[in-house]
C-alpha cells in the first residue's frame, strides 16, 4: 500500500477458519464509505486448521488485506500486540475474529475518535450465547480488578477498541512479556470514552477461553496492575500474629488458673491453619517472581513464521526499540 491508511483493523485469529471470510465481509461493509482508507491485519496465532489459507486467499484478492502467521501459538495478547506493531494506519481497531464483537460498531468508534478522543473502547451491555457462570465471573473479575488497582480499567470491556496515533505510539513502547492489553491501554491514559453495544453469540467454532485460560488471564490482569495480593501477605501475617498472641495469653491464663486441657486438637488446627496461610502466600510470591523471571529472560514476545506481503520480520518484540510503523516525532 503506497499511502498510509486512516484505519487499521487488527484481527487476531486462532483456529477461526469458518469465521475469516464472514469477518472480512462484515468489516469491509462496515468501513466502506466511513473510513477514508483502511487495511485489515489478520494475525494467525499458530492455527491448526485452514485459517492461514483463508487469510492468504483474501490477501491475494484484496490489497487492503495483510496477514501475519506466527511460528507457533503465542497467545491472544501476543497476537494483538503483533497486529498493532504491524499496523500502518493512523488509528487501529482491535476486534476478535469470532464475530462476537460486531464489526458494525466500528464506525461508532471512529466517529468518537474524530470527535477528539484518543481511545474509544466498546463496553458490553449484554452478552449473548454465554453461560450465567461466565457472565457472573466476568462481572466479578472486572469489578474486583478495578477496586484493587490504581488504573481506571472500564468494567465490562474487552480488547475491542480503537486507539489513536498517540496511544499507539505509547503502547508500542511497552515491552513487558506478560500482557494484559485492556489494562495497558487504560494505563497509557489520554482522553478515553466508551461506546455501549450488545455482544453477540460466536458465529462459528469453539471458544478459545475455557475456564483454565480464564483463570490464567485473570491472574495476569491482577498481578500486572496490583500489589494488593502481596500486601495481603503482610495483612494476614499481622492478623495471624495477633490471634496467636491472644491465644498465648489465654493459654497462660488457663495454666495459672489450674486448667490444663489436652491440646492435640487445637495444636493440629493451628499448625494446619498457619501452614495453609504460608503456602498461599508462597504461591502469591511465586506468581510475581515468575513474572520477573519472564521479564529478565527478555525473549521475543512472538516469532513470525510468514506474512502475506513479506514486510514483517521473523523476530517479534525483543526490545523497546522504536517501531518503524509508529508515528514519527514530526507527527507523520
């Protein structure tokens, strides 16, 4: 593409063969006549089905389509990051390939951006096709995360959003390995606003976030933006110490009064309780220490196997170097 497009639509995809073409059709229909010019950047996160073949076929027929294929599965957050790194547009929209987030909302995001907002996030009013358990746990997670962090992360909001040029430049400078993108975008600041929408049921295929991945994702979000779990160790330590001190005084008082109860049950209860608290706190410390270990290794966040236009190098993020597609100091 000779000129820089106004909008880049970044679409991470993992085993979404049946959704690639419908996604393309709905995105182009939504943006035709709305965006001055646009590109669609598909990122294949090491799919095992025909996702890459579908992306490559679209790219051969439409110059606005670009595809990036990972060397293996690196995860959704890495795929979003790769798409933003490769995006050439003045602004970038992030949207998943499963069509739960309707592309028809994108013009509303663009309209808010043109009003002057740097980040426009899509906020869910309803979630179709999801169990009550997933809805309840998601609602609890967003509200808990907001309560324990000093970053204003909007509730009921996923990665579906638009980022303007200043937000993109700031985001590309963030080089951490364990990424919670919706938190990072909130952290960079700038003028942000939301657009409310109804999230639809998945168009085809299976969810890529079963319970195990949801728990992992929640832990990543909390440990990336809050030290409250670490402080919990201190609070519990003081609380348990206070209870133990009171218990000692009670035991001494009973001893002086001539009351001497067999202490096996109470002793075992105390040992098990303290042991459980210690193991939980060691686990919390391990979560944070593991993230430090990941950061100091400084491996690339992702590796690119191939791309449709051969403009993306093999190495993904491995340093905080300025990105060639990011805005230049003169604003071009």
